[in-house]
């Protein structure tokens, strides 16, 4: 089953400003959540710009990969090709 049917990505900002003008000490939360149970299976704390890029890459992989491939790729943190 495709990963986007099993998981979804949530990006929670640590403040109201967009990433480009966010406070330098702000930390955002990026989570991968199971659709059926609502359980968080992966999460990262990141500065806003990195969180935005991470969210985009996760969403792209959710659409492109099967659920088990997605978890194998992301379970150890970030793949080598992720900035």
C-alpha cells in the first residue's frame, strides 16, 4: 500500500511567522503520523527553514513510495540525500 494512505506529515510551527522571517531560536516540529491510529511514528525538531524542506521531502516520499519502503528510508533519521 502506498505510504500516503498509511501516514501523513504534520508540521507544527514554533511561532506565527513564516520560515523566512522566523526568530533565529525558533524550533518547529515535524511528525509522521499513522492515519488509522493517529500515533506519531517519526518526529524531528528543526529550525524553520530545515523543517519546511524536511516536510516537503517527506510528502514527496509519501506519494512516491510504498509504506514499508518509506519507513525503511526514514526510520533512522534522514536519508543521506536530505539536506
